[in-house]
């Protein structure tokens, strides 16, 4: 198991490296990353930082635009009467400097639009707790409720209870979370008085707590339906298996057979899926954060890619977070199968 875990971790790092490399070249191929500064001094400070990081160089004369592209900016200093032109380094050289800065300085660059000259990784890490809190609360709420509805539907198979739950599940699982949140803003926000957007930092504790209700419910609807459908399908398959019939013929009551065998075996594929569901909710909250004004990394991602100019450094850090979280969750998901079902671990040892 240790050898397998090390292989998966190494593979995850290689995969993350490939994904971020491709993303860097694709993102940097998009037009323009001029700094949006308040004044010339702030703009000049930004370019000096970019020169230090190896993304930009300055030249007193115009170079071949076919090689280096158009100059990023032009600044005239009254004190020296010197014209400064700042040019992007070639993308390959920028990439080499970007990788070097990350491994040697842990410097992912600075923001060009959202918070000019601020560290890109600081901007993301500052907003990461908000995204995690909304998504974790959503998973904590949706997992037990979805499993409960799935168990009820599975045990009451082909009854009106099963048909009702299955119908509602099919309806709500087809509705995207960004449609649900618009409906909830109208129903619970405008009509019931809950916050219609994410509370500010100056809001009261009660208002901040109430601000979680609408986004958490919006994310939970799809998860509850997914769990309910998955649990029902697994439980119905186990209930019709031969070993459960054998357990009944040996004298176990229906409740004993369900609790000792049916539920236990049905939960083998269900428990690891919780991690996969968290990743699905985590990535799906990107549009939802933008609609509700949640200051999380999903909202920052949308702002960075839509900013004028695009905030490439913030975008890359955001993409790195989503990539790493997804890959780490995949590793934990694979390893959890071995702990939940010993036969999987034994099979891995014998292979």
C-alpha cells in the first residue's frame, strides 16, 4: 500500500506539472496583460517587479514587433526625460522563469488588475477559506440527507414513496445550481428576508450566518439528488443478491439482514464517492460564487479571466488550486477503497 501511495503521489505531481504547463502557454497566448494602475508610479513599480521575475524587459528603443509583440506600455519621466519601453519576454523564457521563481522563491507573480502589485498567491489564499467553508457545509448537509432518502427509496422499492422520491430526484438533479440560486434568492431572499447577496465584512454575525443559507442550499440540491439515486441503486442491487437471500434462509430477520449485510455492502462504493462529490461541488460553485457575490476563489477566477487586462498570474494560481485539490482527492479516493474493502487491498498486494 505504501509503494502504491508513493506512485500515485508522484504521478499526481507529474500530472499537475503537465496541466499547469499547458495552461501557462495557453493563457499567455491570449492577448494583452498591461497593468491597470492608478498612477505612473504604481505602473512603473509593477514593471520593475516583472523585470525582476523575468517576465518583462525594458529597452530604450523599439524592438522587432514580429518577435516580441507590441510594447506593453510607455512611461515618460519628467525628471530624466527618458523614454522607457517595456516588452514581454518570449513565452518560453517566461515559463522557465515562472517555474524557477516558484521552486526557488515560492513567487507566483503579482496581480495586474484585481489588486495591482499584490502577490497572486496571497489573493487566492485570502479567499480560499470562504470557498472551502461554503462547500464543506454543503457536503455535510447533503451527504446524510441524500443517503437517508436513498435508503428509504431502496427499502420501499416500487412503492409510492420510492416513486415520489425518484421523481423529485430526477427533477432537481436536472436543474443547474445557478438556476436554483436565482429561484432561492427570489423565494428566500426577496420574499423571506434572507440576504440576497453575500454579507460584507462589517455585517453582524447573525447576518453572516444567514448569508450561508442560500448558496449552501443551492449547492446541496444536486448533491442530495445524486446521493439518493446512487444509494437507491446500490441498495436495490444488494437486496436482490443471492447472499442476502442465503442470510435470510439461515434465520436472520429482514432488519438484521439489511443492517448487517445490505447496508454494509452497499456503502463500499458510496463512501469514497463523497470525496468525488466534494470536488464536483467545489468546481461547480464557481458560477454560483459570482452570482451571489461570494468572495471565494471561484469568483476570483471569473473576475481574473474577465478583467481588462486579464489577470494571468492570479488565474494561474487559481487553476493550480483547483488542479491540486482534484488530484489529491483522487489519491485519497483510490486509497479509501482499500481501507473500506480489504479485498481490494489484498488484490493489490497479490498483483
